[in-house]
C-alpha cells in the first residue's frame, strides 16, 4: 500500500501552561487528539467516526494546516507537511483541501459564488483571468450547479446547494486529498444522499483520496473503504469497512452500531443517563470507555490499552475485545 497521507503520533492539547506568565497555577488542558497514527492509501476513502467532542475536527484541522499540532508528524506524498506548508503554501493547497460541516457559514457572505471559486484559481494556480471563466464553468458542471448562480451570494442558497459550492471551491485547487468534515451532517436526509452520490462521482472522476468524517455510522458505512473509530481523542478501532461492520471488536463500536436508528428495527435499550464522554479536563486513568463498557474489568480502569492488531488489518485498543 502506498500511503498518500501518513500521520505519526499526532497530538493536540488545548490550554495548559501556567497563569501569571508561567509562575501561577497550572491551567486546565484538554488532550483533544492523543497520539493518532493513520495511513491513507491513494484513492482510498478512510472514514473517521465517533460522537461529538471526540476530537474528529481537531484531527482534521491539523491535517489541513488550520491548527498546529502539539506533537507529531504529517506526511503527504512522502514529504514532511510542516516543512512543505511553510515553504510553499500554494503547493500545499494543491495537495489537500478541507470541506466544512456548515456549508453556508463556511462561505464568505460578502463574496459572490464566482469570486469564491476564483480565489483558489488565482491564489494557488496563478490562473490568468482569460482561463478562469471556463474552469469555473467546469467546476459548476462537476457539482451539478447552474451557471446563473455565479453572481449570487451564499445566503441565497439552500444547504445542499451551498455544500456543492463548498465542494466546488475545494476542487478548484485541484487537490489530491479532500478532508470532508461532516459534509452532510447539516443537510436534510434526502439531500444527504444526493451529496454523498456526488462525492462518490467526483472521487472517481478526479481520482481523489478522501478522509471522510462523520458522527453517523450509517453515513460512514455508505462511503468508506476503511474505518477508524475515535473515542475521547484516541483511535480505538480501525479496520476495512466490511470487517468493522460485520464484527466490531471495540465495545464502543458495538454500542455505536447498536444505537444507530434503522428503519424497520426497534430501537435498542438506551444507555444509562450518565453515559457520556468523560470530563476532558479530568480524564480517567486506563481506558476512557471503561465506565460505559459492559466488558470492563479491573485492568481497564488502571491501564490504557494500546491500539494493536487483532487479526488481519483489524486494530483495536481493548483489553477484552468483543467476540
Ligand atoms: N479551540 C479549542 N480550544 C479548546 N478546546 C477545544 C478547541 N477546539 C476543540 N476543543 C475541545 O477538543 C475536544 C474535541 O473537539 P472536536 O475536535 O471539535 O470534536 P468533534 O469534531 O469530534 O466533535 C472537545 O473537548 C473540545 O471541547
Ligand atoms: Mg467536529
């Protein structure tokens, strides 16, 4: 497998340090992403799933250069990311682009769609004005939007249309990798399917690699070749999609799969009221899921399980994996 995106021991802490210029009390810190390791193959869709607050956007924002990591290394196509982004931001923008969750607020309200799509053509590709018109027409065609939309402003669009514009803006850079951060979560269910189909078509047409983030396991199941499950800042399970859905090994993944509502199937018993992510300012020792886990034993509350291979290409961080 040649990986186009390689992440090693990527870590992000927010806050921390001391008050009073370094002499006062220690400030609270949140360990939002904990030592993440990922390899994404060229042409692959890697799904990242986990509930709200588990660190998905923090991971995504580090990967696209919107947030500096506290520690760790990111390589794109064999090159050190930090070095490359610093030396040549335009080259970097042509490798990887981000699609935001909230389509309308991610577009500048004072710019027309034409201006929004022109920016990456000018800034990243130094494309002369004479060529930009045709390229913008192609981009609109690619996302199935009509040309008469070009001189309108973002607030004039529906969520689904705005997300198509967000996708067209990302494609304008002609990137190799798209990081899609909950790209359909803000959309109506009927529109979600259209945008997911569009993303699948674009991936084939432009030979893209996707990092597809969602809190919704059903959405990830529909799009991903491989799935990484995050819990409380850490990747707790990772496997090819068919393996993880056929036989999840982490009890958190089992819970996610069971609690996803499905038409025609009764809802499972709800979890206890206090079942939620631990306090990020006061993380528990051991496995962060232990308090919610039906299989937790004494070691789980004491020792944090490492992410290890358990069967072919199936990694899990669990002392007592499900069978
Ligand atoms: N800029 C920030 N400053 C402080 N804490 C943050 C910041 N951004 C995110 N966090 C915290 O990091 C954790 C992960 O957040 P996030 O990456 O947004 O999760 P997700 O995208 O999975 O919902 C949360 O506890 C969140 O409160
Ligand atoms: Mg998020």
